C-alpha cells in the first residue's frame, strides 16, 4: 500500500519543478545563443553579454536596481529593527493594532500600493525619479523586516539588557552589543527579504519613477516590445544574483549551526 | 561578624507603587561597608523590587536612596558603582566565558592587558580556571552561576546585589555555593546584598538579616537575634519552627500563659500587656508530669532523621517538641522551660 503510493508524489514534484524551471533554463541557455533566434540554438557565444555591457542604458538600469536595493535594504533594516524593538515595549492593544497595520502593505496587491504612492507623490508635487523610487522601496520593504525581526525580539530576555546596563553599558551600547547580536538571525532574514523584494520589484517602481530613471525590471519590460536577446543575458544575471543571495541566506546559518554543534560534540568528549 | 565600616547605602522611607498596588510600604534600611546583608521574606514581598531600586532599574515612588550620602534615585544603572548577579544569571549567550566576564571592562575601554589580568584573576577566584573559551550556554547551572559572579565582581563594585542566586541549583551544590559565596565576600571585602526566601540560607550566610513581609520590614538583626528574639509572630513563624502562644506580661521578667506564670528575661512591656510567646520546639524539655506545671499527653511521634517530632496535647493546645529521646505515644508528660527560652513578642494586629 505504502509502496504503490510512493511513485506518484515523486512524479508530481518532478513535473512541478520542470514546469517552474524549464522556461528559466531555456532562457539562460538562449542567452548564450550566437543568433537572434529564440527557437533555434545556433552555437555558443557571449555576444549578448558583450552587447549588454556596451549598452549604457541597460548598465544605468543595473546600477539603479543595485543601489536602490542596497540603500532600501540598509534603511528598511534599521527602521524595521528599531520599530520591532519599540513594538515589543508597547502596550498590548496598541501593539496588536500596529502589527495588523504592518501586515497591510504585505497583503495589499502591489498595484494598489503602486497607484497609491503614485497619487501621493503627484499630489505632493514630488519630483518623480530616483528618490521617489527609493522611498517607495523603503516603504514596502520595512514591513517584511518588522515581520521577521519581531519574533526574535519577543524571544529576547530583558534581563540581558538589564545585565548589560548593570555592567556599565549605556542604552545605545546595550542595543548594539547585546540586543542586536541576540536578534541577528531575524535581522539577517529581514535584510535578505528586503533585498530580494526591492531588487525584483517592477509594479511599484514602474508607477513611482519618472524623468527617465529605470531599474532592471522596467527596462526589461520596455525591451520585450522588440525581440532582443540581450534581455536573456540580463535576466540570467539577475537570476544568478538572487540565487547567490538565497544561497547565502540558507547556507550561512547552516554552517553556523554546524560549527556550534561541532563545538558541542567536542565538549562532550 | 565581619568588621563593618561606614554606612554606604541608606534607604529612607522608600515606597513603590505599581499601578495602584503598593509593593513597598516605607522601607528604612542602612547598609554598611563590608556587610553581608540578606533580604529574607516570602515570594512577592518586594525583595526584588528593593534590589531593582538599588541597582537603578526602578525609581522609588517616594523616599530617598543615598549612596555614600548622595541621593542617587535619579542616577541611571550604568552610572552606579553597583553590580548585580541576576536570578537566572542573564549571561550573554553569544559570548564565551572570557568575553562575558570582560564585558564591563570592555565597555569602560580598559586596556586589553589589564582586562586579561583581571579576568584571569576573577576566574580563578570563582574556580573557573581554564574555562575562558567555553560556550556559556553549555555550562552547568553551578558554572553559569560562577561566571555571573565573576562578571559582576570583575568591575570592582562597592556593592554586589544577588537576587536568589542559588535558587536554581540542587540542594548539594547549593550548600557548597553558600559557603563559597561567603568566602568570596570576605576575600573581596565589599558589601553583599543577598536576596532569598530560604530562611536557612539567610541564617547561615549573613551578618545581618532583614526579614520582610508584604512590603514592610518586620525585623533587622543578626541571624542569632532573629532566631532567638523574633519581634513578632510573622518572624517567629517564618524563621524555623515554633509554638506561638498568646499570653500576658505580668511585669518585667514575668509572663503568664496557659494559666501559669513563667519567669523570663524580657522587659519593657506595659503591665498586663497582651503579648505572644515563642517557644522553639527544641527548647521544650520533657520531664515527669509531677515535676512541671504544663502537663499533657503525647499524641504523635515522628522520626525526622536527627530528632523526633512530638505533639503533646494539653488542656489548652498542642505543643510541638523536638527531642532526641524516644517517647511512647499516649504517655503523660510534663514540660519545663528555661527562662532564656521564653521569647516574648509584641502582638501583631492582623
Ligand atoms: N514591573 C512590575 N509591574 C507590576 N507589578 C510588579 C512589577 N514588579 C513586581 N511587581 C509586583 O510587586 C510585588 C513584589 O514583587 P517582587 O519584588 O518581585 O517580590 P519578591 O522578589 O519578594 O518575590 C509582586 O506582587 C509583583 O507582582
Ligand atoms: Mg524576587
């Protein structure tokens, strides 16, 4: 009975993976195609990557995406972490209310956030461009940071903060030297989420930008109107970057755990 | 008793309210240099709150807190020359033993070589030589305890606060640590303010015991005073076992209870004042019925290891007696008391 059942789930998983990843693989393979065709592979070449590097418009978009993602990650991580710590000290009613409000931007469809921000910036006569894009990214990244840091803050034992102050640490030193190290896993997870959210955002960026400022997703969207295999090359690079970020996020904690377990075993001996 | 210097901490009329609950109701207490002072009382009586006020984690609602004569009620904890050993140790889990102990000195930006020397000295004082690189989360309770003590003492505070530091240890380790803590206190020669709800621990370690109940100090004294001369029924009840009997003070050195007059050593009560008498179970001597006024019948005898606990029923009440002699249940006996063993207390209003 058990045996008969086993074949199907594996087949199902394989089909799912094929469905998800074959298109991506095809795209990656065709980014190395020597011809323009998207259906016939005619030989390996780095032609499209050369084109990509030579295209200043695309390179500009890459630098916008990277710098916005980096800045938005840093700002939203600091904001979100401080907010999470503050929340844990807030009265219960207010806290629950704020946590629910914090979930709104996460659950809202991007398009709603996007249009809302666009209207806000227009009505306040903001000059649309890099700043508005950065502000928007900080805005939609921060809730993710709060959501991943808050559980760690709740686990934090207040007596550790008391102990630090007792030993002469000012409140700021206590934050940096004791609270942050204790909630580091949450902060790290939040940073990764923020970075990936910001780096691959299209909808919000598209609506809040202006004055010719474009990030990778916007330029890819504009390029798809003509067939241009350069976007395959660009997308491949984006996928690799995100893959590396995910690997860091999953492998680093695993290694840290292993090290700790190793020490545990050593001490048992 | 260790030789005590000047008064280092003074609490004057300290009260503390949480919301509408009054947790401390006017605490007056002088704490001296070199003193091993213990706050003793049942759980919830406000011991931790007093420590937190002294450490600076709570502000008193009313009253003054003087440190060397200066009011420090508004000084933040990180600026006080006081360190704490927390109830659950509160070691930093992400630092090893060495870095935990060095934390305070690192904050003060002390020279690395000086830190090294002081940390090593402190680790050997608490018997943790060679533990520098260990992960604190993997230490036993007793070892964590020692790290917590070293981490506090390495800063050379004037006063060390210890909040039930031994309550998480098993009985044997607890006894060991009691002796060791006392030794450490004498070695470093600073004031220890120790909190416990265990009367035996308090009596065996302290120079001075402060018995508390319900946010008020009931009695301050040496362990011997507290045990032998409890000032009221609460103290007598809380410290050791006792027979507490209502009676009248006829005049100085003469007390009457259960229908008979007894000689005692207490003075200064009003004539015929209603009082309560404490008789420790081990102070009551059993004699033949015709040799004593107080007579009764043994209604139970239970072996307790070193002694037997007898219950003797008289016309008025039941007396608890500890004796190493064997007595049969049902026997009629008399009970006599030395005048030093009759402790007269003011009657408490409940
Ligand atoms: N931060 C606080 N908020 C409200 N009540 C508190 C707080 N801290 C202590 N209490 C109350 O004060 C009383 C005394 O507490 P505590 O000083 O911890 O007693 P102990 O240490 O003697 O067991 C308890 O009733 C406790 O519930
Ligand atoms: Mg307590």
